[in-house]
C-alpha cells in the first residue's frame, strides 16, 4: 500500500534527482524506470506492461477488469451463449471451462456424447432384467420374482404363486410352486391342454364317438377315422403317459379328412351335415389350445383354416380378425374369452370350398310367411364357414360378431334377388336366419352381424318377379291392337283380288301365324297352374313363332328367285306350306321328345331356360335372319346392276325394289323384337328389356298392316272402293275415281301384284 502511495506522489512531485516521473537518474542521465519489476504492481491474474515513463496492467485470459480495477474471473458457462454443444454440459474452471458429457453418456473420441449402456455390466443382479434408457437404466424382476418386501431396490426373490393366489390353478387342479414359477396338475378327467400354468377344463372324449341318433352306423369311414384320432388325442391330454399329438398335426388331419369327405360327396342329408359341422367345431375346441404359434394357417384343396391363440396370465383385449379365401371373421378378444379365462384363448375360422348341399337349400327357416306363396328358390352364394372361439357360451353373445362373405356369383340385389345371412341350425336340420342380420350387401360381398356362433353362409333367395300393372296393361292393350291389325291383314290378303300372288300368300300365312301366336300368348301365357295345359301353350307358341320366321324366309327366297334366278317365277303353294309349317313342326316334335319338361316354367308358359332348351327357338331364328340377310344383300346388288343397265325395265325393277324394302323392314321389325325378347323370360332380364319387348311385340301386327296394306296403292284403292260401296251417297265420287285411276291388276305372267 505504501508503494502505491509513493507512486501516486511521484506523479505530482518532481524527482529529487531532477528526472521526470517514471524516469530515474542513472550514471548522470535520466533513464526509464521499469515499474513492472515490482511483482505486486498489477495484482493477481494480470500482466504488467511497461511503457516509456509509465506502465499499464492487462488481465489474463479468462479474466476481466472489475469496477474496483482488479481482475476477476469470467464464468463462460453463464455468458449469453453456452460455448458447449446442446448434448454436453459446461463446467467452469479458473480462467477457463470444460465441456463434458452428462451422467449416463460417454464421449466416443471427438464425436458427440453417446448413451452408455449400463446393462452391459451386471448391474441388476440375478433373477432380474436390466432395461437401458437414455442416460440411465432400470431393473425389473423376472417373471415369478419380485423385490423383497415390495421394496424398490434389493435382490429379487421367488414369488410363491400358490400362496399368494390360492385360486391360480382353480378348483380342478393342485398347485405346486417352483423356483420362479408354478405348475398346475389337473385332477382326473380334466386337462389344461399342456399349458401347465392354466386352469383345467373338464374333458369329454365321448363327444368324438359316432352318434347313433345322427346315423352313427352310416358315418363315413373317413369321418370315423378322424374322430378316432381326436378321441385318442383327447385321452392323451387326460393321461400324460398316452400317445401325444401336436395341435398342428391334428389340424392337418382335420383338413385332410374334411377334403376327402367333401370330395367324395358324403354329405348327403341334413343329419350328416349337422354331424360333420359339429365334429369340426368340437375338433377346433380340442386343437386350438394345443397350437404353439399365435396365428396358424392351413389350406388344403377344399378346406381353409386360420386359428389365433393367446396365452398369458391376464385376459387379452382388443380386436381379432381372421381371414379365409372367401370370408372374414371379426370379433373382440373379450367376446372370445367370455366370463371365465383359464389362461388361454383362441378363435378359429374354417371354410369349405365344395360344401354346397343343393338338396338342403329348400329347408330354410324364415320369418317371412309369404315365401311359400311366392315359390322362392334358394341358392348358396358363398362358401360355408365355421366360426369357433374358446368361449363355450356362444348362444347369446354380449356383442355381435361380424362376418364378411365373398359371393360365389357376382349378382346385385334386385326385385327378384335378395340375400340373407343364415346359419345351420343343427336341431332343426335347416338353414335359419334367426340371430343373424344382413348389415350390408352389394354385388360381390355381404356383411353379416350375428349374435351367436355356428356355421354360416349367405343364402340367395330368387323371388319370381311379379309383373307390374303397367307392364300387364301394355301387354294386353298391345296384343289386342296387334290382333285387330292382323285380322284386317288376313281379310285383305284373302279377299283383295288386285294383290293376289305368291308374296300375298306368304303374307297371308305370316299374318295367320302371328295372329294365332298372339292370341295364345294373350290367353295362356300365365296358365302355370295347369302343368299339361301350360306345356301345350308353350308348344303352340314355339310352333307358330317359328312358323312366322319360316314364312319370312320364304319371302326372302321368293325375292331372290325373282331377281337372281328367273325374273318371272313363282313357288308352288304346296312347297310353301311344307317349309312354312313342316320345318317348325319337325323342330317342335324333336324338342318335345328330347325334353318334354322343357315346355312350361314356374313363371310363364314358355320354353325352359334349363339345359339350354331355349336354343331350340333362338337358333332357328338366328339361322333365318342370317339367310334372309344374305338373300336381301344379293337381291339389292342385282337390282343395282339391273338399274344401271342400258335398257332397264323400270316398272318391274321399281316393283321389286319396293318388295325388297318392305321385306327388309319386316325382318327388322319381327327379328329385332326377339333380340329384346331373348331377355324376357330370363331371371336376370332387366325391366327395360321387358318393356322394350312388350312395346315392340305389341306393334308387330300394326307394322305389318301399315307396310303391306296402308302403303300399298292397290290395297288403298280396294279399301276406298269398299268404303264408297258402303256409303251410297258418295257414288259420284266413286265414279270419278274409277275413271281417273283404275286399280292395278296382278300380271298373269308373274303372279305378283303392283305396289
């Protein structure tokens, strides 16, 4: 302190030697004085820097001047920004700092801090498991062990489950404690399916004996062999010394035996079907608990099985979904477990590809009383599946299960098609929809919600379509109009002398055939109550409609002969009748002999669709239309050549051209009608096709009357003459008309009329 005051005084007092402050007199002259030679001139943590006549102090690195002038340490860890990276800790030191990894981490070389796995060393001791966490770890006792006196630290000791929970094995087994575990030894007649820490269930191995009431004497040998294997497996679970079968082996035997039974067609009646499905369900209850994998799938030629198994001390929760190639089964583990949990739970779905008992489809227990009145036809439109769970109380489930079926035949619901979710009722030996609701359905899938478990399928009900009032009205009015027009055509072609000829004869017989066909159609198409009468009506319709097309073919042949072969030619009336009536008669006779049941259906008195019997009508029609198209094309081609010749006979050519136009129009009207008529009597026929056919068919007679009568000049003249004769006060007009325009007569050379 004294030194400091002396220095301060030296700044103001002149040196005794006469030198300025900061200098000293040495050897007769003033030289700079090194104040830094004094060790305490600047204090701690600083450096003295000498200058000419003075000096100054600089703080060391890591220090800064304080308000008092001394150097104080800088804390780098608390400055505005930490000098260390985010994963490191800053530690201050005198004049500096360090960046270190936090506890539980270590620095690998110059890299950032990495978690240190404390579990690599035995930090938890025996009977416990070490679990590493970021920057730390924790120890958990192994199953069957716990901390002594429930403390959070210390060694793990064995749990005596038999003392802690006397009911851990249930009342049907004895509990034996082991170091870290326990074993349940079942009483006689009980088994826990090899799961030694599960409760024991009573075993009924007699359920695999053929039931005499269900036709035990007629049980197929392959089914008996399967039941024998299952019975032996059941007994081995009761007697550990017996032969043991694994769950996978039993499942394979079940699928193989099911394949053989379905392939051989042994499911012949309701009792056998009930016996088979009951055996599959009991088999899955025996096989499921013995499977080792959480999910087991097995697929053979005709059978697919998927089984989900859960084994734990606590009941599982959540949803479980099983799939086969044609169905999906969705439920919850709570539903699978039920009210009691023995230590395991399973859910199984089994589907059968070739199980389609067609002889049992009529047995449908339905709540709709009008089904019998409507003669409903049932058809399975999905594979049959069996859903089994470990819960034995499945008649009334706490929550419904969901099954999604893929349709065998893609078909949407219509007025004539309805889908129903059904199950096989073993007590009644019939399909029933009780307890199953169709939640959703489209052309490819049906979603079912059922409150119980069994064997399920989707049943397609085919309802006979009831013709609407509008369709019946159009049919009756149209046919009456057609009959009136055809009757006028018959009178005209028979008694109008000015148009007599070969074509007129053809038109006459064509009108007669259509008139009789329409009359029979109007009076007898719905007479399905009389099987014999309905067959006769169908045969008459078959004959007269075919005959109408044969007469159209004859008209095409006549035009072809007039133009291509010999222009002035006619066909004998006998030959015309042989073709027009003989060919249809032969076709009808052959059809009736080959398939007498083909005439008449449940819905209409028409040709049956079974066995392609309808082709006996449509094939001849197609042949007639193809031949007529050929004749008309040749006729038009020849007519074009004749019109382009040097000296054409225009009157005859125009006449033939008119004949051809009306014939082509006639073919389009009658032939086009049956293009839509092809869909009329089919179950899949749409209402649009029905209405189109009905309207076009009702206009057939009107079209023929318009084309061959009203558009014919000779016929119009004959009509006018008849009208005048019926009205005497118009004789004057008749006289003037007869003088100005004489009716055309048929030419003797051709036998054909003018138009």
